[in-house]
């Protein structure tokens, strides 16, 4: 209801304002190059004595839109170059063009260094505990979004296998659904398996923002532990960026991003990507798993034989950009599918040879954005509807062991009874964001996100059971409101609140639930001096149970209709300090301390027992969990070609539930729990990354660059179960062993980045690595990547 | 003002960090307790977690704790069976095949002898030199697919699977419903498998029939069904309803807990439908028919109780869990104990056992040296304390024995 009104209002407003604002604005664009013709990224382009200003992209292009017609002095400053000013007169409706060739300057470097920030660096300076990954720097790698996230302090991505395997991103110890995902600020909650952070290549993004613990209100969501926002940006108006890689385990990946925009602003944007892998890497088998293999096939190491994964996705947007009434108005379609074979259940003891899953996404979307619709008023509207389905197929009349040999049997299903169920979640989503600048320093904003869920399932194996299907519906609305005060380079303040309303129909038309929660928070940043920023943030955050938690997912997750909303008090305190010993030796240090106290904490556990769903996981509430910890990043650079960095994360999650729950009496035990204050099991608590990379210019030919990089991943050993229980020896107690993985990469780019060839080697030492108990990840792998990039934007 | 806010926030954050000075309550440290008794403990801390195996030198006194002691078992739900002086720790869940770990006891400590994978099973028992396991279907299979039992034979000498096969799971009931095996037992050179017939959700339309499917061994050919209409089905879900006594006679109990969907409500819920009393019947040694000359009406003899489980302690005696008829249910396990003599047809209530209101649950897999006198039964109290009780059948009394810390007792076993 509410959203309809909002939409209507928005549409009405736009009509009124189009007629008023039409053809009055001008724009300015151009390119910045050095004297050798190299593009200058991250340069600041400002119109003097105004608030108009942008930062150039990685190819040196810039564009300033919606400028009042007038005479301007354009001021360009970039790190390592001399500043330049040029005059231009912009007439109403005119698209001005102005290119700059900047002279290099050693002495200028120091002064400009604070100003010359990329958008990613800019995000990092918010008052929130946020880390932005500059995705453009990773375009020549074969990483997906999840792989890039794994290098951020405080973040751990736990994967159960190779390409497309199940993954779990943890932010300061919160994982699974405590963390929400967004793409350009639009929640991804209901996109299905075909469009997830483990199958979206990094090239689709311009940057990835990781908000830890405290989530700004404009990401309208009920995250508990943080949020990840993938920003695709409108990088260029006319460009083609294509890459293809081939590597170990028959892995093929390709990405094509392209846009074409006419002078009049008509635009077509395309993003297509594909992943394919056999994932036939070798794993070590304990004797236990060899016993049932055919004698001649028995071996301590076998290749996975049923783990093919592939997905294909196409995102197309058609619309207009750069109009006086719309920065962009795009009609889009996301179409994708994925196919995933399942080699094992939660443990390698259960081997499958035919069980697989398919899913697809068919999602029309609408995006509208306009800054300064009225002076100071920005409006963003998004809507989409996912018509996709998910299907799990277990109809084999056979069993498999690790020898990969099909043992026929008369009964059906590798799991009990077999399965062939297709379901659609019918997810709809609409978001509206309106912000208004009250003055140079102050702004207010309102954000509303409405989502709907209505599952329909079709049992193809037992059609008669469809008659027993019960309604599974859920509507959720998150209304956010915020205020910000910002004095650039001095201090900034954010205050915000979120009101969440949830309505659901669970398993029977008569069983209607309604719940609502109010949360609020603040974020503060203060610059002690231009090099030192202190930031603190707090949020009382609420998270409603998600549809899959309440209804299950028909594959491996069981329903819990009684699940309660969880809430958490999240504190962050951080320091960012950049300093230099001299002009060539520079350091930056970021440190964050965190504190979280969550009540009715939702965690996932195995159902257990002897029932049909015993191997499924289910979500349950835990009275209290407290997290304290810190994460830290230090980075050193020598001149502009050598960069060395390291991150370290320590987080201690403690069980604050004082009494164990007795399921048979449905009451708490009176005695204090033996694991009260114990460390929560099966969560990594100490891990880090280290990396070194060197860039060499003009290798073999002018304009050709070579980058050599090395990355080390470290995760300390941790227990599978409560640390106090059992005899703590290797033989008697289960643990996830220490993980050390070395990756190296070489990137050779030619013609100023038009052609790129890169070679990556992952897990160079070929040591068995585990994120999850007994689920071995791929060993050593090599990947060769080709990328072509051309930008014709003017 | 701005610095004030910053400072406040700073102070708050640090206060949070420093408030981590809460202390755990003091507890007495319970050391390792080496011995030949094995107690499987399921922690109460989180549901769906693995067990710990503890050793104990005696079940009658002392203490054992999973804090700092015990061998962690992976997975969610385990069953324990001893055969050939080995303990088989069988994982029930974790995908279709489960892991089985085999232990022995040396110098009072558990040592792992071997491990192997097996299918998820619903009934298992030592048969000859094997462990026989059977996976039972719970639903009629999809169209075009037969509904079958899948059985596996594992050698207790080599700990490896030696044979497997399937048998029709509908035929034994003779009524079109699945004959869901409640348990299996070697009787002579046959395998007896009492069953409860089900059409869905463990409901039946035939509540007043008892049946035991008889299979040959080791071929596992279905031979016949022993039928009786004097009681409802024999045994219960995951409960062994057969007891073999020294002279080879086989006794069978029925709880009279057959159920069907209650037609009075729209929800799927159970309504007790059997008209027969809870009773004990007999199959004489060497025969494959119910002995119509023997009938022990348990409800009458006990003055209104049904039998829900039993522990064979030898010399025709059993320690039975009993439940008032009024509160019986498909999955209700009695919290009262009684000594049952199947030959004398007597029931004697056990005294000295904790009050029903104080009991959270009673352990299912208990131990008896089969001396006709003694049994050891685990009790998990609502207070969280957990003990093994020694039951003396001659006096029908229970005495508190070893205290177990950290969870509920899932099984009590003994190895030489």
C-alpha cells in the first residue's frame, strides 16, 4: 500500500518537475592525460566557487552533469601532476567538452595526495566502519566478488569447495543472513542461486563496499552484522570490456560489459558473464572413505567426479541517461541460470553421483535516478520482480562411493525417497530514496524498501502431495530516515532510524503474523588532523527472520515458523592514519575495535534426530552472543610502483546464554550452562592476509605495464565444537586445521590497458585447505586470463 | 559538543569491551575416569550436536565429565551397539551413508580400531558375526519405483560391508501399508523383524494387528509374517520389542500405541486408535508362530500402565519403562520403572528412582550384565543433573550411581 503511494507520488513529482526543469541544465565532460598520453585516474575536477566536482575514472575520463549555465573556471588537480585551470562558458542545454594534458610534478605530490581520492577511497572515509574494495584494480584477475571480499580485514569467506560451491561470508564473526547483500543499493535477498556473490565476477562491479556492524539507512535493510554493497556504477558511456579466462579443473569464465550511448542520451547497457568448472580437483580420503570403493580404484587421493558447476547471466538495460529530468531511467532485464552438481552432503561420508540442482532468474527491473530534481533534492526509485525458480533433482536409482562407480539399486533417490520439487518464490521489490540537502553541510533522507514473497511449489515426483501445500507468504517493509551533518575534512555526523514491518502467512491462511521493530544508530567521524581520522558508530539493529528461515528451502534447510527476530547492539571504533617517512615511503594504518551484543541471536544448526529432515539445517534463536575484537590493515608503498600490505583480524564470539535449553521439558535447565562464556564453536577467530605487488611501467614497449603480485591467506586452526568439551587432542577432538594459501599473479597490459594478459596461480604450495570441517577446497590451480578494454567515451 | 559525543561513544565502546569480566560459576573439576564402561553423552548446550564418549571404571559411584574429557563424535545423532567386544558408534544422520567408528578399550581408554561408512539405517543388530542394518522406507515410493527395505551386512571381524540387498517393504504387512520395522533380532538362524504398518506420517488404518516379518540369514529372503490379533503392533519407533530368554523363547511386548490422523481436527495430529491392551506375547523356541496359550495382559497386571521399553536383565526378567495408559503416546517413553517377570507374569514397581516430575528423560540404550538381577539405567533430571541408577531386580529398588556432567546419557555400554 505504502509503496504504491510513494511510487505514485514519485511519478507525479517527476512529471511536474520535468516540465519545469527541462533544457535548462548544461554538462561538461572530457579526458585527463599526462604528457606521455597516459590516462590520469582519480584526479579532482572542480568548477571553482561552486559545489560541482567529480573525480576522473581509471581511464582519465570525467563528466559533470546538471550544471547551471554560466561561465566557469575548471580546476583540475591530480597527485603527481601540476594543477591546471581553464575557463569555459556553458550555455543552457550545452554539453561542453574540455580535455587537459597535465605536466608531471614531483613537489606537487604531497599537497594533492589528500584530495586525489578515488571513489573507493572516498567511501572509506565515511564515518561508518566501512571498507571499499576498488574493483577496477582487480579487473585483470579471475576473482568473483566473494574472492575479493576475502581480502578485507574482518571478513572471512568460507567455501565448501570449488567454483559455485556453497559459501558463507562472515563479517566480524556474523555470517550467513546476518549479512545482507545489495547491488547498487538494491537488496539482493531474493535473487535466487543464479545471481550471488560467488558467481558474479569482480568485473561487473566498480567497487564493493563492506559495512561492518552499522549499516547506513540508505541501504534499507534489516541486517544484523553488516552489509555488502556492490556498486556497478555507470562507468562509461561507450565502451567494451571483455575478458575470458581458462584454468585448472577445466574452469572457463568470461565477462562482457558494454555500453553504447547516443548524443541524445539514449543508452543500451549490457553485462553478461559465465562461469564453468568441472571442479574435479583431488581430495584426500581417510581410510574410512576408501573402504567401500572397488578394490582396484582404492586410493588415498581421488578426483571429485560429480561437481560440475556452471552459470550464465545476462543483464540488459535500455533507457536514457543525462537528461534534465533523469540522470538515468532504465528498463532492465536480468536473465540467468545455474546448474550445480552435488558431490557430497555436509560431510564427505555421503557421496552423490547424480544429485543436482538448477535455478534461474528472470527479473525485469526499473531504475530511476535524478540528483537535484529540485535544487538539493535527489530521488532514486528501483523496482524488480523475480520470476525465477529453483529445482532440486534426486531421482537416481543408484548409489555411489568415492570410486565414482554407479551401483544400481531398485529404490529411488540418493537421499531418502528421492526428490524432484520445483518452487518459485515470486519475489517483488520496490525501493524509494529521497534525500534533500538543507544547507551546505546538512542533509535529510528517507528511504523505503518493500519486498514481497509468495512461494509456490510443485512436487514433480509426488504430484498428489501438491494438494497439501500450504500458503507461505511474507511482506516486509523497511522505512529508514536519516540526518547528516558534514564538514569536509573536519567532522561528520549521521543519525538514522529504521522501522521494520513484517507480515507473514505461515502454513495456514488463519495463521497470520505481524511484527514490527524500531532500530536506530549514529556514526561520527572526526579529523584530528588531515591525516588522522577517528570514527565511531553505533546501531541498535533488528533483523526479522527471512523467508527461507521460516519456510525452509526444500533442499537442505528446514522450516522454523517459531523463529523470533534477533537484535544487536553494535559498536565500532576506528582510527585511520596515513603518514610518510619521506616522499617515497608512505604508510597507512586502519584499525577498528568492535563490540557486538546480540540477543535472540539466530544461528543455524543441524536438525538431528531421526526424522526425515535430520540432515537439514535449521535456524534457531540463542539467548545471547557477544563479540569483541579488532581488525587492522597496514599498507606501505614505495614510490608508485611497490605496495605491501597486511590485514589481521581477531574476533572472540562468546556464548552469553546462561542456561541450556531442554527441548523435552521445553524449559531452561536451572543450573548454569557449562558453556556459558565459552567461545562459540566452529567460527574462525584469528586470520589475515598479506600481499606484495610491484608495477613496472613501459615493459618491453612504451605504454605496456607489468604487475607482479603475491597474496598470502592465513586462518588459524579452530574447533568444530565447544572448546571446553572433550579431550583437546588431535585424536579425540575435531578441528578445522590451520590454513595457509599462497597465490601469485602476473598481469601484463598493453597499449595503456587495452589488451591485458594475466596468469594466476592459486594455492601454490598445494597444501590441503579447509574452510569447513572435512570439506577440502581445491589444491593448486593455474588460470590464464585475457581482457580487452576499449572506451570511446568523449 | 562534537568532541563530547565522540568521547561518550569512546567511553561506551570501551565499557563494552571491559564488561567482559563476568565469571563462570565455580565447578569441581572432574578428572578422567578410565575403565571398561562407556557412557555416551549428548551435550545439552546446543541441539543437533555430536556426542562425547566417556569411560568409567564403575557405574555405581564416582563421576565423569565431558569438560576436558571424552572422545568427540562427529555428526548429529548416534546409536551405539556392541558386538564381538567392540563398540560400534553409528552415525544416523549426515546424508544417506553414515560414518561408523569402531572402538575397543585398552587400559581403560577408548582406542579407535577402524571406521567405515554405512547407509543411514533404522534398525540394526548383531547377527552371527555380522552387524545387520536395515534402512526402512517411510513413504510409498514414487510411481514406477518399488518400496523396499535396503539391508547391509557388515563383518565385525573386518569392519567392512560384506553384502547388501533389498526386500519388498509392503509384502510383510499384507494390508497395503509399509511394514515399518521397529527393530530386528536374531532368533535361531532367522532374523525376526517386528513392524508397525504405516501409510503416512506413521499413521495406520490397521491398529489392532501385530506382525513379525521373518527373514532367512544371511540371504535375507522374506519367508513369512507371524501374525496376531490379540495385540496391537510389537515394539515402537526405534524400540526393540522382542526379548530372548535363556531357553530360546522369544517374548514380545506391545505398547498399544497405534495411531491415525485425528479426524476431529484439520491439523495433522495423532489419535490413539488401538482397542487392544498393552500386553506381552510369546513365540516358543524353534517355532515361527505366536504361542496362543500365552498372553500377559500388562495393563491388568500393572493396574493401568502400558510398557514403553524394556531392558533384558536375564533369567526371564526385564526392567520395563512404564507409562499410565491415560498419557500414553506414539513417542512417550515411561519415566517409571518396573521389574517384569515374563514367565511368572508379574509386574513390580521400582522404588528409589527419581520422581516423575523431576525427570527430563530416561536413557534408551542401557546396560545389564544379564545376571537376572542387575541393570544400569541413565536418568537425566530436569535440574540438569545426570546419573546412572543401579536397579536391583530382587528388591525392585534403584540406587543412585555415577554422576555424569555435561549432557544427557544417550547410551551405556560395556567392553571387556
